[in-house]
C-alpha cells in the first residue's frame, strides 16, 4: 500500500522531473523530437541544447513550472490559501526570466513590484479577458495534495491562486481539474478504476458549472479521453484532437491522457508526454505529478533524479515540502 506521504512526494517530485525532462525540447515538434532522440535518457545525456535566439539551455534545470509550484506550496504552508496578493508577491520575488515564463505571466510578475496596490488588475495587463494559458494549472500540485479530502477548499484555493495571473475561466477550470485529478488519486487506493476516476472528474465539471461558466471544452476533452482509452489509442494520436499547446484546455487533458494511458509506469508516462512535442515541460510536469501521486515516490527513477542540476530546488527539498503538506493534511482530517 502506497502511503499518503509517498503519494505527496511522488506528486511534487514527479512534477519536478517532468518539468526538467521536458524543458530541453519545449516547443519542438513531435517529428523533430522523434527524429533526434530515441528515449528520454537520450535527452538527459546532453549537457545543453541550443534555444531559440541562440541562447543555451542547461539540461537538468527546472523551469517556471517548478518555481511556481514551490511558491504555491510555501504560500499554502505559511500564508494560508486566501490572500492572492501574498502569492503574487512570492511569484514576483522568485521570478527569473531565464526560467522561461509565459509572456503574460512574465509581464505581470515584472509589473507587480511597482503596482502592488492594483495587483488584482494586473491579471488583465496583456489579455483583456485574462490569460487562458496553462500557467495556473501547472502549479496546483500542492493544492491537490493539501485539500485532497476537501473539494470546496480545493476549488477556492485553485480560484484564488489562478486569479493572480490567469483570470480567464478556461484557466481556472483547467487548474481546478488538474488539482482535482491529483486529489482523487490521493483518495483512491493502489488500483485505479478508470471509469470511476473519469466519473469523479465529471462531477468536478458539474461543480464548476454551478460556480461559473459551463466548462464545455473540458467536457468534450473528457469524452475524447474516455474514447481514446477505450480504443487504446496512443497519446500521440489523441494529441491530434486534444492538442499540445500552451492553452490550459489543451495541456491539462493531454497530461491526464498520458497518465491514464500508461498508469502503471512513471517512466512511460513521461516518455509519452515528452515525445508529443509542443508544451513538453508543462505536459510532462502535470502528467508526472499525476503519475507520482498514483504510484508514490518509489516509482521515480533514481538515475533521472541524479541528473537534476539546480541546488535550490531538489528532489530532497520537494520531498520535505511534501512531508509538511502531508502533516498539515492529516491534521485537518483529524480536526474535521
Ligand atoms: O500560461 P503561462 O504562464 O505560460 C505557461 C507556459 C508553460 O509552457 C511554461 O512552461 C512556460 O513556458 O510558459 O503564460 P501566458 O502568457 O499567460 O499564456 C501562455 C500563452 O497562451 C500566451 O503567450 C498566449 O500565446 C496564449 N494565451 C492567449 N492568447 C490570446 N489571448 C493565453 N491567453 C490568451 C488570450 O487571452
Ligand atoms: Mg516551463
Ligand atoms: Mg511549458
């Protein structure tokens, strides 16, 4: 039996690994990645890759996905889930352009220091209806962990955290779906009944519909996922329908499909996500968080952890946060 702490650790470190492994090929096409690499280990064998505009990316480094996930975890543990301004301050403080942030998110985080009073308005700085990018879904792992038994608290925390940078309903819905997909794995056992799991996500969409606009796009995506699994279609084939782009409505369902298709193997989940091309770091990070939540930390390959190159965020530091979140979640369960 996988313990709760093992699942929390699997989720946070699995997300970190997916981000690091997808980062060297982010925005590349599936055709290029397949032509150039045979396995994920081939990518990790490189020291660095050339980026657009001639810069270099050091293989083994994490990106914005992990940095923002860390901020969310610390916000939950130290500030509580109600004050969006405190979360935005954490994002802004940690912002380093070299971690390859989305353009609207980068603009918001740079503007925050000068415009702290009007922080709520910053979310529409670049896009008048708010961003529908995947940037608020890619960072909700800690929310899915901490509130795994408390859907109202999970919904609220997803909303508050998303509104800081992504106020479009599609982004809030995507973040809530990803966190709920993690939470359902924390509640479940070592065997996953896919039909029941998808039904539980359908209930999440029903709840979202009661609280805001109808999540049509995600309803369609869940149907595509169910159909694809029933027909045993490879993720690359389902990607033709779901998409692999920067939008939450593409990346969230695509990550879910990679996880469900290869649910017994973390390595296979990451392989599928990375070889799809497109937003590889983010899809692999979200799929890795799901896979790690289901299989627990033992599924995480030591050779992949050993390739990480950053000293400030490591598998060990993420595991420490996971333990704190697990302690907090168990306390609130005892209290309820
Ligand atoms: O969502 P976001 O933080 O980006 C996250 C992505 C991940 O892949 C990370 O790994 C990192 O590389 O970036 O950043 P945003 O700028 O909010 O959204 C991402 C992109 O989605 C934007 O640059 C746009 O291309 C698109 N997008 C929109 N386009 C038109 N109109 C998001 N919202 C809109 C919109 O309202
Ligand atoms: Mg990234
Ligand atoms: Mg990305």
